[in-house]
């Protein structure tokens, strides 16, 4: 696997006429190794565009847009296409990011509040577990939000609705993806600050690639087709 060898080819590798199309884990590792340096470039650009903090949502949307194109084997120019995607999707990406931030902030406060009340009145455990269920469901659905937002022409309302539906109908892939992302992020946090350079050059791009690849499986099957 040419993981650490830069790929300077403009076009993707040719595919033999009778060669079966790769999918699943085989396609994942093929794309990851082929486009490893592009993922590093995307990670670095994402970090630079996210420095004002308020632009994290649009930067994530732009990175997801490029990764979705890579996963669909479309030709991409990393730097120019990232800037173009950032410019074209910044409004929806910003609003979508703010909605996610506000929603999870509200749910976090609700979990703390009702857990405290439940210690005095056990009936509030019902509301606490309801909030916990909603938090987990939206956490799983969040991996589909930016792939849908940057790939399919939908309103924000439909993006969030379809994200929830996709996380349910693709629950196996969704859980595997979330587990992989949690393990990777957990290891990076555990070894912080030693792992800090990885955040700057790889971590965000790798996590976004994993979630975008998984999301595209569901989007292609249940929405595009």
C-alpha cells in the first residue's frame, strides 16, 4: 500500500473492463491509501479556515464536499475546490453548524438538570433518559448532516430529517463508524499533547473521511437511487 507515497496523477487508476467494482472495506482502504496526501492537505486547509472559530462549520462543509467528491471518484483540485465549496456552501454550513451546537448545548444542560432533579424525585429519570436517547440519536445522525448538505440539494429541514432517517436505516454502518471515530479521537485525546501535531495534519481529515465514506453508502442507496 503506497500510503506514504504522494500521488501526482491527475486521473484515477484505470479499471480493467471485467474487474468487479470494489466496495465496502476494500474500497475504503483503496481510496484512503490513494488519496492519503489529499486528506492531509484537506486537514491543513480545514485548520487554517477554522482559525476564526466562527468559520468551523463552513470549513467542515467545504472539507466534506471535497471528500464526498473523492469518495465518488470525481476529479478534484484540493485547494481551489475547497475555496469554491467554502464560498458556495458557507451559509447553509454555518446555520447547520449553529443548529447542531445550540441543540447539543441545550440537551447537555437538560441532561444535567434532570439528572439532578431525578436524585430527589425519581420520576424525572424518565425525562432524563428521554433526553439521553435524543442526544444519542442526534449524535448518530450528525455524521450524515454535512455529507447531505454538501452533496444533495435539500433544505436544512430535509437535511436534518433525512440524517435521522439514514442513521436509523443504516444503524449497523452508523454504529461502526461512530465506534471507529470515538476510538481514534479517544486515542488522540489520551496521548495529548503528544498527538497535537496529528490534529494539525491528519486527525480531522481522517475522521471526516471515515464519516463521509459511511454516509455515502446510505445516501447512495436510499436517496440517490
